[in-house]
C-alpha cells in the first residue's frame, strides 16, 4: 500500500502553535485517574503493511497510567470485486491476515489494556465500493462478511474509508443514494451491541448518509475529518463527543500543529482526536504536545 502512505496531508500547516507545558502532574491520585473516564477519545490508524499494532499500547498518560490511544485501527482490509460473480467481497492482504490470524499476540494485548481494535475497510481500484451496491441483498451479503470478520477475529468494530474505489471500473455502477445506508444498517443489525461503526469522512459514501426518510448519521459511533494537519467538522453523528474535526499524522504533521489542533478540539467541545501512521519509533514527545492540550498530561513511552 505504498500509495496509501502518501495519504492526504494539508501542505499548509497551521502557523500558530502553543508550546508544550513542562509538567504532566495531575492533582488526583493515579488510582483515581485510572478510574475516571478519559475524554477526548484518541484514535490511531496503524499501517500494518509497515508497522506493528502493538505500538498503540506503549503510551500512557504521565502520573495517571491510562492509555493514550483508546481506539487502534488496523489499516486496512479491502472491498474487492469478483468479475466472475459480479459481487463485492472482503479481502485481506498478507500483512492484515497476519494481524488477524495472530490475534492472541497482535490484538488481544491491546484489548487487555482497554484499547478497542477495529478494522478499516478501503477500496482497491476495482470498482467495488460502499456506495454502489445495486440492491439491498448485495449490501446485506457484504455486511455479513464484515460481521463475520468481527466475530471470527474478536474485533471491536468496522471503520469505513471510501477511497481508491474507482467507481465504474470493471463495469461496476456509479454511487447511488441507498447503497451505503443499506450496508451500514445491515452491519449494525448483524453485530452485537457495543461494537463500533466509524466513518472516515471521505468519498461518495460519506455524503450519502441520508436518503428520503432514512438516515444513518446517528448509526456511527464516531466520524473523523480525513485531511491531516487540518480541521473540518465531519459528516456523521450530531453529538460533538463522537466527532473529530482535527486530524494529524505522526509522520507528516508538525508537533506545533498537532498541539494547536488538540487545543481547538478542547476549546470547541469536540470529544474525539484522530491520529494516523503510528510507527514503532518512540513518539512520546510528539504525543505530549497534544496530550498536554487534551488531558493536561505528558505522555510516557514504555517499550
């Protein structure tokens, strides 16, 4: 997925940034902090073609002990197209397969720390996408594949990223008004309560959340802005606690910009903060820039 490593990054970074405070000491005891609900929710996408999922579990808040990352997203499985059957199907490349089939060492250790692990689904240049299922039955069939993957590999949910589809390729249809609604409604029915459905706010599917009297806006547990280094309120739930208008890349967004976006998240009352491309490198200094703004604490790295 080398092309995916060049995911969208705003070339013009925010000029303003606030210096990281020197201390992460809180007034509550560590035990009380661990018991408290941690808000905002911090999300990290991990490119498993190149990096380990376990990196998500190596960061805690100073004098606190809670994990910095609340949701770790496996990036990414694909929606592919079978030209013989004319149907979309769920596909895993070797690296994603390795993570899923080795859940005991790649997924469960994160879940044991309280981190939710979800699977991102991405287009694959074959024309099959979330927005062009021709009928409800085909959307239901793909939703079943997603629900089965969540059950089989003990995942905490599914993330939709409507990129790299190339709608129309292989004679597939163009986006229609009902396809994504059918898919998300079916997935919600098929997964157990408490499983997450999240939206990476990009592509034709992201603008097709309402059709007639049907709406899936509130079906999503979270939605986030897709352009790293920038700010924009995403489509999705109306509850600000479930939205991340900020998006930062550990490898392409400056530390000062990350801090500024984190401060804006808190100031404007949003409850989610999206990060991308967490690597194996010790990123505690970078994380501290935004955790100081989000939680008033520095980040501690534990190898």
